[in-house]
């Protein structure tokens, strides 16, 4: 997870575009020629894209951009610690 990447995606793309990109990456990851390295990169991208969608939703619910991004980062880091 890279917060600057999440912020970039969140600011520059619609939720629909982000969701479509996730679908494309998931489809690619299912192809038999996808290597472990490809899957690692795709996983990182999907994580960032999903984060951007979640941050967008938090902002739409009234949080500031900074608070939404920080809340998402804490949520992810908290789930890793468990």
C-alpha cells in the first residue's frame, strides 16, 4: 500500500474507472501466463485502487481528504498487526 499512489488515483479517476481497472487486473491475474512477479505487482495495484475507492467514499461521507487517507492507512496497518 502506497498512500501517495492512493491519493493520486483518488484525485484523478472516477470510482467507475477505478472499479473497471480492478476488473481488468483481476482478469489478467487469472491468465495462465501470469508469473509470480506479475501477481505481486497486480496485488499491489489492486490494493492501491481499492484504497482509492474507499478513500473516495470516506470523502463523500464528509471526511477531509487528509483524514480519510489517514483513516484508511490506520485501518490497513491495524489489520496487518492482527
